[in-house]
């Protein structure tokens, strides 16, 4: 076993072998073959090419080296093409911090029955006077960057649950084709995460309409992993055991506290009454995500309203137009 497998359980190591075609004997060779392809794309700045980093892309593409390099290239190309999104890509950026404090995203401490980390979004909490969609997307991407440092999650993957309860038509009208396309590019096409399922619950008719419109832009594999449950939580529980879910989703866990993940990222010294200036630090977040119970205390968090900075992406034609 190489140092790249350090910290992995025997069960997860075997899962990587069976499901992802990961072979410890050829691991360094696989990584180097992907690294050797970088010279074919001089137009892209590959800012990180170490073994640990490339390995997460190999796992995301089941060790298909051609597909792995395509994903690696798209990862950096997406960042080059959207420099404004990544110019201040850290937890204390005002927009990202505000989105995190409002629960975008929520991250459950308890994984599902397959070891996958569960992310949750309560769509109606999107206060458009506080948070731009772009900042919410940035907060989600930053959270994934933190979580994907865990090699267990590189192998086991993620689940996303979006609760559309009380999400108004007016809110939905702000979901323009441009920003939805941006989200699809950032999450589906340009990030090395394995999403085992995307679950919509309590979705109104206009979310069905929105999904129909964006469906052609989704890969076939992605479409097959999107489940529209409506208000039928029993169908959700067939795929995710109630023991893994908070009470909002008919689970046996306590109600989800929106401030947990924000406090985990901002550190144990964060106080709701003071501004926090810690920048994103990979070592800090790896330690924070290791299951430190002291960081997971429940209490509601509040942050002072900020000024919404509209971008060109968010002022384009709405997907669902109001009369």
C-alpha cells in the first residue's frame, strides 16, 4: 500500500479496486500518464499537478486516463474562464461567508449507508437581497474543495438533496439559463466529485418545468441520478435510510442546524458577534472535517445583511418569466 492510501479503511480500499479500477501496484504510473498529457494543453494553466491532486480526478473517472485528463483540463479551464468567481475564493470572502451562514450548502455529519457525504439545500432560504446565485455556487464549490480532500469521499462520493418547499415562482424566475448553465459546468463538467444521487423533494410544477428545460444540458449519467420525489418521502427513504437524515426529510436525526457547516469552515474560534478573517487553509479544513464533535455544536447563526452584487450572469433573460 502506498502513502496515497494512507488513512483509507480496508473496506474503502477494496471498494476503490472493485468500483473504480484502482490498482495500488500501478497507481504512480497511472498518475504520471495523466500528468504527461498536460503538455498537450499549453492554453491552460495547470496550477496543481501533485500526486494527491491528480488521484482525485482518476477516482472521479474510474481510472480512465483520457477522461481523467479531460476533467482535469476542464477544472482549470472553468476557473480561467470565470476568474471573477475565484479571485477571492476563501471562506472569509463576504459573499461566500454570507452564503455559508445562510446554509448554502448544508453538510450532514452522518454519511448515508454507503459512506457518501450528504449535502442539503433548502431552496426557499435563498434571500435574493442577501445572496447572489453566483456566491451560493462559489460557497458550494469551496465546500466541495474542502470535502474532497478526504480520500474516503473521493471514493464514496456525495449525495445532494434539494428541498424546494416554499420556493416561490418569483424566486424561480431569477434562475436564468446563464447561471444554471454555469452551475452545470462547474459541478457536472469541471469538478472531481462522484455524485451518487441528486434528490428533489417538495418541488412545485415550475421546478419540473425548469428541469425539463435544462435536461438536454445534463449528461445521461447525471440524468439517471436525479430523482424527483415530490412530497413522497417514502421514495426518498428507499434510497437513503431515515437514520442518515434529519427530521426535515422524515429522518430520525434532529433538525438540521444551518450554522454547523459555516462554523466548521470558519474555525472553532468563530463568534456570531464578531467578524472572522481566517482565510481558507487546506490543513485547517482537513482537521475540521475529521469529525471533531466540538465543532459540531448546534446553535443558530446570524450574519448582518450585506449588499447583493449582481453580475451579468444574473441579469440575463429569466428561465421562467413573471407576467
